[in-house]
C-alpha cells in the first residue's frame, strides 16, 4: 500500500471537464504527452541514481544536522542579533523558513517571547539606506554574522561583508570580531573560504553540485532556521517522507510530477506564460518569494534546437491571499487567459480568533458563529470556485498545518517539481548562463568608473 | 518655455533602433497609432475638464491638508502605535509612502529615533496568525486605529475592525475606546460611517468618484503619511508640479502619456503581456506593490467588441534591484520575449557608505574608491545596458532623490499614466466588475456554512 504524503494537492481544476477545452487540458492533450512524461521521469530516476540531482538527496547528508544544531545553539547563547548576508538563493530559503514558522512580527517581540533567540535580519540587497537603517537598530557587538555565498565570490555579498566586517572590527577589535562570523560557502574554493581560513572564522560547507536556489536543505537554509529555533530534523523529515512517498506511488499519484506535467502542458498546448503562486497565509509569503526564484531561474532558458533559438520559461508571480483579491483578482478574472493560479492553503491555523458578537449592525451578521481563520478558508474556497466557474485554470496544494514537518515537505515538493518541469522542457534546471553577461558588465563598469 | 518636471523618464530602449524591430517599436508602428494617441489625449483632457478624472485633481482639494495635519498631530501626541485596517487600495498607498520616506526598520527604532511618532502597522489581511502576532507586540491602550474603506462595507476590513474594536473596548472600556478610532470612509453612506456617527468616532472623508487604488492623495494615503511625519504639502506639491508640467509640455515631452503609449504599443504590436516594475531601492518596494494593484485592476478588463469578447491587461510584476538580479534576471535575459522592464532609479541616495580599504584580497580591489550607493547605481546601469544589448525592451524613471516631493510626482505619474493607458485600450480604468462575483460567492458561503 502506498503511504500517505505529508501534504496534499489537487489538479482537477486544470482539466477540460472542469473549465472547458479552450483552457483546460483535454484527455487527448494529456494522452499525447504522457509518453514523454514517462520518458522524462525514467531519465530523472536514472539521474538521481547516479547522483546528478543531489539537491533532492540532501535531507540524507551525514553529520550536517548535528553540526548546524550545535553551531545554532552557540549563536543563540552569544547573540542578540543574527545577520545573514547573502543574495538570491543564499537568502531566500532562510527567509522562507523563518517567516513561515515564526510570528510575522518576530523581531518586535521581547527576547523572552522570542524564546531567547536573537532578532534575525536577512540583508539581501546593497541599498545603503537599508544597511544604514540596520546599523541603527542592532548592536554590532552582540551580533553574529552569517555570510553566505556558494562561490565565495558574489560581488554584492562581498560588498556587504566588507562594510560589516570593517564596522565590527572598529567597534570591538579584530580579535573579538573573529568570533562573530560564520561563513557558509564552498568547502575549498573562493575568496570567502580563504578569508575564513586566514582569520579563523567558523565555516559551514555548501555541498558540491548544489546551486543557490536548491540549497535550502543545506547549511544555507538550515543554520538561519536552527538559529531561529526551528527543529530542522522535523523540516528534513517532512522532505524525507515526501520523497519516500514519491518513490512508492504511481506516476499519477505523484503530485510534484503531475503538477510539473500540467505546467508543461499549459505552456505547450495553451501558450500560457504566467504561473501565479497564491498562498492564503501571511507566513507563506517568504515561500512564495523563494519559489519565484526557483521557477524563474530554473526554467527561464534559451536553447538552440535544430538551429533555431527557443526561449522558454513561465514567469512566476507571487500573490497573497486574501489581500490580492483586492489587487490582482480583477486581472485574474477578466484579463487575458495567460496564467495558471496555484493556491497554497493551510488546513488549520495555529491560533484562531472567533468573531465576537459585539456589533449588531446588519453587515456583521455574516460573521456570527465564524472565526477569522474560517473566513480566510472560506474566502480561498470561494475564489477557487469563482475562478473555476470563469474557466480560469487553477490548482491547489494543502498543508495540514504550518509546522516544520509540512514546510519541509512543501519545499521539497517544489524543488522536485521544478527539476522535472525543466526536464520536460528540455532545459538544464541547474545553470543560469543568462546572468553572467550582466555580472561581467558590472565588473567592467566598476573597473572603469572610479569616482 | 516648458518648465522642467520633478522626475525624469527615458523610453529610448523601447525603440527598434535600440533593440531591433522584432521587439522594439518601429517608426511605422509609432506613426500608425499616433493619431489614436492624440484622440485619446484630447478625450482625456475633455474628461478632466468636466471632472470625470477627479483622482488627478486631488492635490488641489480644499481644507483636507489642514484637517489631516491637525489630526495627525493629535495622533502623534497620544499614541505609541498606529494601526491602519484596510485592504487593497485602502492600504497600499499608505504603505508606499511610509516605506519610501522612512527607514526600512522604522518600527524597530526607539521613539526618539522615530521623531516621537508611533510605530505604524498596516493590517491588510485576515490571517489570524498575523493579527495574533500584532496583538503580541503592541499595547492596545496606547494605540490609534485608522479604519479605511471607501464603501464602509469591505468584508475583510469589517472583520478586522470587529476584532480590534472588541479587544480595545475590553481593555480600556467603551468610552475610552471611542477616542481611539479614526474612520476614513464615504462622506455619508455605509456601515462604517453609521458606526462612526453612533459612537462619536473621528472621521475623514474619501471624496466621491475616487476609487481605492486612486486614493493615495486623499486622507486614505495622507493620514498614515502625516502620522509618520511626512510633509504632505511637499508630497502634493510634487504631484501638482508634475501636473503643471504635463499641462504645458508637448505630447512627446509628456512621459506619463508616452510611457502609456509604449505600453499600449507593446501589447498591440508585440503581444507582450507582462510589465515588470524594477526599482533599485529597498524603500521603493511599497511603491511597486501599489503600482501592481493600480495597473492590474485598472487595465485587466473583459470587454465586448462587435459581439466578440476581448480580454485585456498586462500582468504587473514587482521586482527589486539588485536582489532580483539573482532571482529573476535569468528569465528576463533568456526567457520568452513577453515582458517590458520598467526601471525606477534614485539619482542620489540619502546616506551613502564608502567602501573601506580593510581587505587586500584581489576580489575587493574592484570596490576601491567606490561607495555602496555607487555600486547600486552602476549595477542598475549595467543591467539596463545588458538587457538592451540582448534586445530586451526596457525603460527608466529617475527620481533626483527619494523625498516627499519626488515621491508625490512619481505616484501622480503612475496614476496619470494608468488612466491614459486604459483609455488607449478602450477600457474603464475606474471599475472592477470582475471581483464582484467572488465577493458574492464569499457572502453566500459565509451565510450557508455556519460551523
């Protein structure tokens, strides 16, 4: 018997029998491409067997959990502030986990209400206004700084590091400052690795073959999570259990595979070029941002086929339920049929608020006997139904609750799906050649334009 | 002589001579549609004359500035916390202003460093996790609550209000609580207006004919701005001066008009369905979110032409420089040619940080003699140049600095542009019929599904 998966999914509203043949996938379209899906899946399994998709094996890495947990304990004991310097994949995974599992206003809580943990800041930009504002609200002497860069050469991260290291050394002296840094980078190569060795900074390794946007289950995502107080074993366990389920279930029961297949069919048969992620939870906004990078960088690729260039990639969009009902829904309902809506729902909220009966005006009668969490849920269901009736393709992923275990499964689901979707489109999910030209142009201009 | 505008724009990289005829607008395409632009502009001027575009006249409204300023002073004197309850257009304008003109970590500053002003929270969702987290970090007794809804009937806002009002009354008693509310709503109609009159809550009017997404220059946006300490006269003055410039300049010198025209041509001649706003400033992220609503709800419309349905609307996307270079740029460089990139740049940052010379490793040599603000600027220029070379259409809006005056002009620019772009597409910028079905479905389900 197939085990049951840690999270649920539903792709019925992608199908022609629900939303019509113009925008829904027909039986025929499904059948025509199914052999290709099978072939891709077999290649994927083959690739996994020979270790070519190591990002999906990460929950099993040895010793990392113990190392990260021990280091996080140290950090929690010695710091009131924890800064993560990183950009793109070096920041988005950590943000996704921290925002999902801790209160929205975490940094405004007292130390006691934070469970003794430090305030946490992800610095993922090089805006001087932001850095200046940060320095106004932290005490550098009580700060631990986690510098994250796979290559150890990321220009923006080096810039942040240069400024913060200098400020810290000035404040507490070079020797004391050396105890404040944790460098997460390549095991051997790069400028950051060299500096860490020279200065005796603590380090964590990003394993070979795992790029930034697939690194959430490496120390890149795990250290900030553990410093926040997340049970990272639970996180990995959710990922692990979903993988176990995927290994046992049929193709049709594999939600990540089928979701990727529907995304592929939407591009190929329906020419839809936009995929919206629409979580109904303030705390999943970070996951949406992380997914947008994963989807955009993995699928947005130029490839040359039979001497013709093809440009692929659905554009990911992050929306937020229910707020964006009052911002983007008009476009989703009446704009072009160019998008798929992917809802993410949490079945039961952590702490619900029942509506009081303090107001007798007619308008409040609707709320009686409901809770705020119930309203959130009803609104998601209503909007899903309305979009479906309007012939707008949509699907849904459901978490039983928003805890480390379910979140781990969700993050694993999306990575697994992204790799497979890229393979369906015949592109490499793991490279990003398109950003190299920009990087070179920046370096060129920095070299020339001394002010 | 034409006066000079408070902000600058540049649409050269939209043109065929820069990026090629496949994706750039050709002379011919421009010329073919120019008569339509002229006609639309004349209709627009006519509409403005008879008061049909009152959202663009708002900077001139009488007495509002004084009323809002006085009320804001009161709030600053009596509160440590200021909550705005609202959703969509009732929140996004206030957020845009507050985030743009105050430090990124404003709420973490001490009261003194906040200039004596209260901590500010915009509650724009109905997630119980968020509300619960909010109640953990504020002291209700020291809070002023601004409830914002044009109709006074917005379901989500009423739900927030019901919970917060009840909690406040329980905490400090009904009489004291009545001094804590400010209701921003329709001058006469709606549930919130009725409650305000009954309970003696202070009120501010949203003028007739101004919908939520165009209400940033009404008390909807102005009160939170003034409570933060923004000089709202300066804000309105920027808007006013840009309007004055537009009244004097030629069609070709009118950046909002020409930008709207290029957006229209991109849809009609190039079939591009995505418009990205890409500010290179952490503090402009709120403006980007506000613009996404403005663009989506105003342009995303179904219309019936000669018995055929047409679905219009570019999908707006909010990106963030430089962070999204490490997230979305790969897709923008190598994905489908389906988007226009609209950069927003700030010419001089408020407080720049020069790079120290504390590191001698080769990788840091590039930074010498540069500042962090300089790096931010060079990166924007480099990415703009790289996209242009790759034949990717882009344009740029430049603010001389990020102050109330320039921000006012920017917000005015986008509203003016949105109205004109909608008119070019022959849709009504001011309605949102597509969200009504969803609202009805929510009400239906609330009525049926009592738990």
